[in-house]
């Protein structure tokens, strides 16, 4: 008689913040042994894991050494790109499923990403990679109307500014310097600004075949920083437009070589065609993939990403009928906050699934320059996307900040 017990697979999850807790909880429900690592001992996900570790998750040698010593079966980093290089190095070192270091590197460096799209002829705007202001200034004449300054390595809209080409030159220099200070590799990408609505495409990839789960309609704050303020699923665009958006995303995923991984593709629909903003080999943030996808499609995308990291095929059969799901983020005044009212009313509004506020009286609100400056969010459901969006908007209006 064989008395040996089957050991559960070990999954290393790098980062254990609020957005990563969904992966930790889901993996444990699946019977996976979860090791959560974060640079902060107070990260909320650490208490939810089978084993918690505190170390620098961007230090590649440290991460690889830990993964090898603990003989992990898979590694995952979701809703952020801060430790994607560590994920790639671990996958390469242990021969695991998921993006390797080359894929991770060109998927987190916007300059390398643009070069990959250009080489594969994937739809992408004109761009230039610069390292100093004089170099950036010489490229200004190459852009027709508006130019985007963004750090080559960062996320969550940090360091992003859009300006008219004929704006005062000092504004351009300020935008360049802002992007440079936010860049992890001291490079700035200048891009042709793409006019048109923005979307994200939520994808799971295996055996070199990307599978689109849904398309997300996005709302941003507009110029100059284009911080994301809302997401709605499924898209309300026409079937033809949705196909254009999907096709651009699929071309970009293949150009980057993303496989055995989730992919989050950001796309703009211009007057000419759909073009790629950027693509990450991971689950998207802002609760898009951890909450909205499952709520709207009935497919657990977090579970799918975990299975892919462990070399398993995910289940794409919906567990419930499709519905609308939306999230709206709260903007806060950049002044002293005296009071915040209407939270309980908002929570009790029709369709509200979750309401969270990250502001309180006595603090000064943040100017909206990146996703980190938002003051909370509301997730709402509806029979379709329009109803879900309306429920989220109605609930948001009940929150009064003085």
C-alpha cells in the first residue's frame, strides 16, 4: 500500500498588497501552497498566505536564490509590473511556465516594447527614446500635433504628460524632467498622441495562442496626465470596432512573445485604426481582472493566471451568465479635507458591489497626477454595461467631500 501523500504545488507570489490578495486567496482555495513575498512587513496579503516572506522583490538575485532554494513550481506577479523582471529571471532559472526574462524586459520597458511592435509591424504610434532634454527637444518637430512624455519603465500613469507640440518650450522641458524622475532606467519615451477612446483587452495565453476574455471601456482624467478614473465591461463598441481592438491586442501579444501568462493590453481606437498603448504579461490592475472580469463574464481570470503559472490549462467556461460590471474612482480635492459624508448611503445604492474610501478628514487631498492619487472606488453591477455604469456613477455622487 502506498502511503505517500501528494504534495501541493508551491506558488511564489511576488507582492502582497491589496491588489495581490485575490491571487493569494484564490490559490489557497485551489489547494496550492502559497508563499507570499513583499518588501513591506505590513503588506495585507502576507497574513493570508501559507508562508510569508519579507525581502526586496525587485532584487533579482535574491528572488532567484529564494525560488531555487524552495523549489517552487510557479511564480506570479499580478496587477503591477514592479517585479516582472524577477518573475522572468525565476522562470528562466527553474525552467518554469510563464514569461522569461527577455519577454519581461521588453514588456516592462516602453522603449523596447515600441521597438518590438515596430519590428513585428503591430499597430503602434511614432515614438522616440531619449535620455536628456536637448535630445528630446530635437525630436519635437517630428510630432504632428501632440506629444506624450512617459517614463520608459513605470506604471499607473506615473510621470505621464501630454502637451501640444506648440506649447511653451519650458512646459515641454518640465514634462520631460517629470517623466525622467519617474523612470526606473533613466530613459523617456516620446510618443505621438493618439486621439480616440481607450480600452483594455483581458487575455490568457497558452501554447502560443492568446484567448480574449473581454474588452474593457476606460475613462481617464484627460490631459495632461490621463489618469484612469473608470472601467466598464463588457465594451459597448460595435462588433466591427471590437474586432479591431482585439486584433491590435493579439498582434501586440504575439510581437512580445507572451505565453503561459495573462496579458493586459491597452488599446486606443483612432480615426484610422486601433493602436497599441502598451501591453503587460500579467493581470491588469485597478480591480479589472481581479474583480470586473469574473463579475461580468463568469470566468475567474485570477484562477486562470494561477493555473498558467503552474503549467495547467485554465477553464474558460463561464460560471454564470454575463452581466455588466463597472468601477469608478473618486477624485479628491487638493485641499484640506474637513469631512466626508454619504459613504453608507453609497454602499446601500442599487447595484453597488463594493465601496472603499482612502481619504479622511484632517488630511490634504492629493493632486491627480497618477493612479496613486485617487481617493477610493465603487464597484457596481447591472444587467448590462450601461446599467452597471449608471449604478456606479449614482453611488459616487452620494459621497460628499468638504
